């Protein structure tokens, strides 16, 4: 078992596993959109349809999460690195983000795919929590390619670039 002194090595090795990039959004009690970039998205179950994502315990986003909360998960396309950076807090200036809305769901416009979900469980997982969510609706645009994280952002087409 790795100890805390191995955190740099853990990040390095984990960065060698290619993952898609999602932006998870929800509305605050004041009806403002909050969101975060998450590469730790996972399909959990087909029956019932469940997906999940991990949030670090010190993330401000977590303070808005509770059982029954409406959450949109947008899978970003290869052209949306700037949106990922915005929601990861990696930009100096805010960029304008366009959303497709449906009630309490704010999905990133032109995303590769999206899910409308409801938080079903908040499960402790070390320095993170897993938010398990039931899928209410979903869509995918087969004409788009995904934005991937593999030791840094990468686009994908016929091969990882």
C-alpha cells in the first residue's frame, strides 16, 4: 500500500490511464450554476442506470451536493479544452460558457454527450467522495471526438495526438 509520501508518484502513474473529461454542473439554492471538471467519471450500472464521479473533500462544489440533487454531466468534445480549464479553475479570466438547459439541468452546449442525473448516494472514499447518480436522460453526438486526459490533455481521432 502506497503511503502519503508517494502522492506525486500516484498522480504520475494515474496520469498514464487515459480518461475522458467531464464537466459536472448543478444549481445552487440561489439558482446559480456551479460546476467542476471531473476526469473521474464512471458508468456504475446498466440496471438500474447509474453513473458516478468523485469529488475531493475540500472542493467547494461538494457543499452544493445532497441526495436528490439534480446534476448534469457533460462529456467534453476534443474542442472544449478551454471549458475544462475554466471549470478546473485553471484560467486567469472567465470565458463565456454556453449551456443547453432543461429545468434544473445545465449541460455544456456542443458537448460530445451528456447525462441528466439525480444524486442517489454520497460515499466516502479517502480524500474524496463518490457521488452515485441515477440517470434520468442522456444523449450522445456521434459526430464529435472526445477530449481525453493522458498525462495532460489530448485530443483523439484515429490516434491520440
